[in-house]
C-alpha cells in the first residue's frame, strides 16, 4: 500500500500592530469620557476675584 502524500501549509494570519493601537485609543477615550461624566470639570467654584487698584483724581470745583 502506497504512503499517503502529506503536505504542510503554514498560514500567517498576523494583522500587525493595528489591533493593540485601536485598543489603547479606546481605553483612553473611555477614560476621558468617564472623567467628564463624573467630575464634569468641577475643579473650583467658577468665580475669579480680581483686585482693581483705586484711582484718585484731583477735581476742583469751577464755581457753578
């Protein structure tokens, strides 16, 4: 009885670094979304105090 002919086929199905890059971008976008959802940029009270120096002007009445 003759031996069966066998052939080995190697298939490379690597897709490159695109999958991990997309995964990292999705994780970053989800983290930013959660930050804005829960904290909503409420770092302070939202008011700004500005000190304006007083201005004095010498005014002499003109007699009217």
